[in-house]
C-alpha cells in the first residue's frame, strides 16, 4: 500500500496543475497592454518617413500660390468692373445724346439734363475722397472695400433698367464716392501681396519670424512683377468696354457724312469737343429688348466681379493686424493722410499724380473724340480705343525692365513719349471726314498707350518701393495718389469747353513740372535728405475713446525721435502692458496665433510660442526690478 501511494503521488507531481481562470486572464491582459502601449508609442512617436522641413516647405509653397491667385483675381475683378462700367457709360451717353432717341423714348424726362448731373456726380464727388477713404478702408478692410465698391458699380448697371433721375443720379454719385476707395484698396492690396510673397519665400529668416520691419528693398522685385501683372490685365478693360459699341450700336449709326456734316475743323484748331456735330447720330433706334439683353449681360459680369473679389481674393491682413490698424483711433485715421503730405517725397510726386489723371481722360475723351471721331467718324471710335487699350496692356510688361534698370527709367521714358506726342498734337489739325489719316491716328494711339502704360505702372511701382517696408501706411499713401488723380479728372471735366491748344498746353506744362519735381525728389533721396513721416500710434485695445492721444503724439515725426527714445518707450510699453499681453496669450491659446501673416505652420507656431514665453519672462523680471526701485 505504501508503495502504491508513493507511485500515485509521483504521477501527480509529474503533471502540471492548471491555474485558475482568473490568473490566466490577468496574464493575457498584461500582454495586451504592453502590445497596445507599444503601438501607441510607435504611432505617436517621430515617424521615420515624416520630414518636418519638407512639410513646411510644401506649406509655404501653397501659400505663395495663394498669393499669386489673389493678384490674378484682383486684376481680373478690376478689369471686369471697369469693362462693364466704361462700356455701359459710353453706350448710354451716345444713346442719350441722340435727339430722336430722347424724344421718342423719354420725351418729357430731360435725359440731357440727367446726363449732365450724372457726369457731375461721377467727376465732382471723388474730390471729397481724401476725407473718408482711409476710414472706410480701415473699418471695412481692404478686401471688403474692393467687394463693396464693385457692388456699387453693379448698382449703377442695374439702374439702367429704369432710367429716371432718382435712379441714375444717385447711382452716379455713389460711383463717385467709391472711385478713390476702390483704387486705394487695389494699390494697397497688390503691394501687400508682394510683401506677403516675400515673407513666404523667406519664412526661415529671423526678421520674418520675429515680425520685424522688412529690410530695405527686400520685396521690390515682387512689387515690380505684381504691379506689372495687374496693369497688363486691367488695361484690357479698354478693349472689352468697346464690345457694346462694336456689336450693338455700330449698326444703328448714321454714316459719317450725316454725323459730321456741320463740322469744319478738327484737332488743335477746335474749342470744346467736336463743335458742329449733328444732334442725331442714330439712323434707327435699337430695340428695347436688345438693350435689356445687353444690360443683363453687363449685369451678369458685374456680379461675376463681385464674386471674384469675395471668393477668390484672400485677405490682405490677418484679423489681428486688421484690429491693430483700426485701434489707433478714428481721429488719427482721419488726420494721417493730411500729415503724410509733409513727406517731401509725396509732395514732389503730386504733379505726376495729377498728370496721371490728365492723360488717361484726355486719351479716351479729348484725343478719341476731337481727333479720332472728328476725322474718321463715330464708327471708328471703338477701333481707336481698342488699339489704345491693347497698347497699354502690352507695353505694361516693359516695366519688368525695372528688375535690372533704375526705377526712374519707367517714368521718364513714358514722360518723354508723351512730351513728343503733345508737341505733335499741338501742330496736328487734320480736316474732318478724312479716312486717309487712319494710320497716323492709330500710331498716335499706340504711342500714347505706351506712355500711359509706363506712367501708370511706374507711379504705382515707385510708391510701392518708397513705402514697401511701411505696411501700415500703404492705405494712406495710395489714398493720396488716387485722390490727386480724381482731382485731375475733375479739372478735365471743367475744361471741356476750352480750346484744344489750351488743354494740350496744360498737359505739357504739368508733365514738365512733374519731371522737374521727380528729379528733385530723386536728388534729395540720393543725398540722403531726411524725410518726415508722421508717427502712427501703437494700438491700444483696452483704451476707449481718444485718451491715448495724451501719450502718443501722432503729429510727431519718426525722423525726429532718436533710437534711444524708441528703446526706452518700447521697454516702458512692455512693462505697462504685460498683463494685457498675458490675457491676449490666453485668448490666443483658444484658437488664435501670433506671428506675421502666413507664418502659422506647426514649426513656426512653436517658435512664436517660445519667443512669447521668453518675452513674458523678461517682462516679469522688469516688473520685479521696477518694484525694487520703487521700494528703495
């Protein structure tokens, strides 16, 4: 028995005893947890195939493509707006000039008087643009100002469905109000896109990461390219504006013998526009439904321009930058355009601004009518304007030569071309109804377009170069430029009854004065004569009203303040507003970020957060030092 029991015990010892089920589950769970933890570490850890620098490079490449898209969209939108506006206005004025059209369709309405008041609204209202343009741009933002202005032009098109005094005149006044803000916004927008493109190309540079002012001349080549592209596209508006004239009105016009029957002289010998032109220019009235169809097509393109500005154009500034631009106070925004005129660069460029307005209006009214229509007839008007527009568009590309040549070449070359043409026009008086002068007039149109292209692109590029590093001043500078242009257009509206030689003499004198003033400006800049810029106050988000004017004197010039004073003021500003910066930091952690516009990639955000943390620690140290001094 004892031997049998011992054998049974040995057999039991050789067999493994199975553990309970709970112990098995615990062992399985331990293995699964280790496996899951390893997978999570592998997933969340640094990926072997992920290259942070390569991803950042792709990110900024997309940003640069977006900037190019913005420039093209703004250019195409502006071109469509002015194609619709000029085409409709030209068709409207020709129809309303015809006595038969007025008597048959609007016998008691007085279209002639309505047209005079409408032109007055378009040409007179912009001279007040200097008062409200910066306020509108700062309040609405650059992109939304372009969108709103294009909507006003669409409103003008819509009023032509119901031609009455209370529709046409108010819409014309609204266009006069919107002209200066639209052009100031466009100039500001294209220059800002050049600055953004430079930032996206050089995103690794320290001055870009730290939001410092751009180096002198850093983005000049981008300004030249973008302004050239804008005017190459925009000047096509003169071409497309002639489509209603060519395809709708040309077949309804009388022959030249009838229209110019009482015209006895043209060119430099006449006074006014075309003295003696017949008051009936239409041999048959266009059908009302045809006019409605044309206006509907133009209305569709006006809405297309609005959509382009709204959808395809990105913002010129980040939301935080827009807030900073407004936070200097509406009083300062109103005053700063006038204070910027203390800068001798702008003062000496004012004659060029005025001439820029003179020459374009003279090309499409004085030359095209007093020389073109008077000699060739009304049916050739579209041809002269189309040739002029194509010439402007093609020769705008010549401003790209400024990438290799000095900046004065563009303006001086355009001025030289126009000076020669003005002298020729002073002596050019062809007889009326002389189609053999078609070639000569087309050559003059081409050369005048060459001068216009060099002038327009040259002035815009020059302003961009002079103020490229001052992005908070661009709206003021372009407002001054286009306000002087609007003032020149108003003068052209007033001199419509002067003799042609007097008009040409005024143009020539203004051009010579502009060249002399520009030479003086370049001479002063070459000798490093300091210019005076009004200081723009720092934004004060917490302060209400204008109490901060006691601390920030916007009337003080930047050139009058020393660098030491700037450093002391910045240090005091950091100490006083450290609490505000900490609150802004907390708000930004909820979804906003610091940095220059577009520098918001993951790597750049980490850099900005580290820099802000260091700045906050420095501010705390300054607080401690200041408290010790006060305690002592």
